C-alpha cells in the first residue's frame, strides 16, 4: 500500500470534492481537470498504488461500482458511451500513486478516439504471440 495520497485526503474530507459515490471500499468524484463533462474518478478508499496491489475482494467491489458509475455518468450527461481507463504506473501516465479509474463520457460528435489510436501497434508473429501468452500465463 502507498502512503497517504491526494485521493486519501479527498476521501477523508481534507480536500473538497464533488462526490458522486461513497461506500465502505469505494469512492467516486468528479475529476477537477475533466476531459469531458461528467469525467469521474473511481477509487478504492485504501491507497493501493497499482491495480495488482489490490486484493481481489477490493478490486471486485470497486469494479462492481465502476459499471454503475459509468451508466449514471452516461445518463447524467446524455452521452452515448464512456471510455473507462486506468493508467497503471508512472510510465503509463499515472500521476497520483493511488489506483483509479477514469470514467470519461463520449459523445457522437466529440473528437476522442479509441484507445488503439494512442499506440502505433505491435506487429508480432504467431510464434511471438504464443511465447508472450506462455510468459504471461506462467507469471500469474
């Protein structure tokens, strides 16, 4: 677990937020630098730095709430979809060392693109794919 984070201070009420959900394990609030109206952050109350640091039970609780929040955000801002993203580690763009999901509303006329547009892609052979699958499977 991480030390106290900016998000911990928000959960504890030291820093004000526009809270949209609060239960025993999960907290959700509007992002202060929204990418779209309704951009919401969903976090575990305990400050786990990365997704893999979270116990399965906590991850299940947070993920269960995530779907509810996504539907509520879409409905509240009349969005046709949402992008749900987690930057898992500093190299992935995580700025606060407290795992969190972005729920970003998408509209038919916006300029946001799917996640595949963020990367150039990897051209891998079937052999390379098989090797990667084995290496990942063996590390679980």
